[in-house]
């Protein structure tokens, strides 16, 4: 869902990239009930599957703002803004339409891989389909605004070539068992392909689904020849459930 741009240095060179066994503590779940970490994971993963399926049926507006603040400590003022509409074509297929792109980046190269991460890895959804690919470890409870949340660390079990994964933490509301916050980055990382750590906040849409509304990252990306300080913000707005209109016409044949 989100964010996490891959930023490529203007250089030439070549790379990097598992987790402890899942724990089984019983944790408070309200009203005197307790759940094991596995039970919490199964519950929120089912919700994630529902959320992701619903999210793929919504139109929305997305703004991405990428700024280079400095290179090797020297201040820079580079910025690229991209506004996109996620819509549905007449045949019902989902489409991402860039409606405006302004500015540009000189110190780094923005690629199609960056577009892929912004549009398709974000927001990260740990669905029932994706769950077997990750190891999760219960970290305790924390508050996110007014919500009491279970915290889990998330790491890919195996990194397969050509696929992007999430590595970081997720916060799960202890009442609805919905993911409300994620902090992490895409992996694998390579010398000339660096990803910043991002934070994504979700809010309830249509009184039912926790959709992403804001993603932010600020990181020092260490390339072989330089260190680039970047700042990225993505916002998601104007969520609307896609509905198709059909008209039935009756043709009366004359005999």
C-alpha cells in the first residue's frame, strides 16, 4: 500500500537480505478473555484478506511527494510530486491513472520499480494468502492514539528472486483485530537500490474497513558513493466503492 520508494543511485555496482520461531503467549483480549498469538494472527489475517479484497473494489485519489533533502550532508532542494487516480475502466478492470507529475529528482533516479512499490506493495496487507511467507513474533501491547494494540514483528521466511517483501512491525487493534498501523520497509535491499523505512496509518472507511490514509518515510539511504537524505509522503483520499451501472433495454419485435 504504500509508500517505500526504491531510490536508485546514479552509479554502477552490485546485494543483501528470516526469524525466530513464533511464540505462544496468552494475551489479554478484553472482557477477561485471553488469546494466543496464533489466534490473534489468524483473526487479523482473515480481516486483512477481507480488507484487501474490498480495497481492490474502491476508487481513490493518491498523492506522492518525494523530496531529496541532502546528499553527503550537502543541502539539496529536489522534489517530485505525483497525483494519481485509481479508477475502473468500462470493462471493470482496475487502472492507475497519473493525472499530474511536477518537479523532478536529479540526485537519484526514479524508476518503474518505484512506481510498482508505491502502487502495489502499499499498503502492505498480511492476508491469509501472504501469511505463510512470513514469520511473526508477538512483541507486547502499545497504544496507537486511543487504540490498545498488539504489536508483532514481521519478517519474510525466504526471499525469492524477483519478489518484494515487507519487513517491520504491525499494530493490531485489540478489539476489532484489525491492522491499524505498519512500520517497515520493502526487502531485499541492494547496494544501488535502497528503500526507506515507512510508516502507514489506517483509518476506518465506510464504518467498516481500515484503509490507508497516510504514509511517510524519512531516511538516510547509504549508496556506495553517497548518502541521500530523502523524505516521502503519500496520502490517500476520496475513497468510493466502485459500482457499475447497467441498463436493460427491451426490444419489441414487430411481426
